[in-house]
């Protein structure tokens, strides 16, 4: 519903900021990684947002980067993990640190985040495995162009493994366009 806000930073009180957008002050909860990179009060800023409607509240969560928002959205999809816990995770570690911990299955690293115990860390590792790489723009070796990277990411988003996507990419012409490449790769994989 509300995907982005651009306005003047009116208040900063961790983890919440107030963004004045043409006279309307939006209260936005942000992870500390975003909070530390915000400009000074009175400066203009753009936040990518995630809007949550609950029975008792309507909440906005804001992020400076698309990577942070995409990671936040992946984390809140996990059963038992709410927006507050997701903010805590992104405040306790960067997106790349989280992706690294997941890929290396480092539960102890996740447990260092306040509010994350052993069982929650294990669930995060299980549920996020293979999901953060595409969101972070991780591209396998052998990808030489932006079009090839887009093809691999599209295939991974469709549920194919990175290995299968890379193998299909090798069979495609090097100068293939994104949409044609995806179609050809799907034919090869089907």
C-alpha cells in the first residue's frame, strides 16, 4: 500500500523516525543500520517502506536500501518471526552478514542478536537457506553481463537452484536478451 516515502526528517528517536511528507508526519520504525545512515534533522530523505496492518495498529517500517527491505520481507514470512524481531535482526547485523551466516549455517552468529534463541536461529537458518542470495544480487561464477545475471536471478526466483540456473545459462548464446534468455532457459530445463 505505501511503498516509499520522500520527505523531511522531522524527528529521530531510535528505532523510530518521523518523516514529514507535505505536512503529514509518518512515524516509521527503522533498523539501526538505516538509522545510523540517515541525514541530519531537517534534511530530505527517501525511505522504502513495508506497511503492516494489524487488528490493533497500522505500522510502517522503513529502509534506505532495497536489499534491507527485501531481507526484512523474507524474514517476516517465517512463522513466529514478527516485524519487531526482523528489525532486531537487521539492527544486529548487516544484510550481507545475515546472508553469510545463513549460507554458512552459523546459528551461533544469529543467537548474538537480542531476542534470538537457539530454536529461532535454527528456524531462520532453515527457512532462509537459498532465499537471500538472489535478493542480495549474488551471482554465480561465469556470469559476464547484467542480462546474464538477471536471467540467473529470475530462474532462482522461480525456484531453480543456482547450480541448475548456471548450467542452463552456459547453454545460451552469450548475447541473449533477458526475456529471450529466460524463455530459452526454461525450455532447456523443462
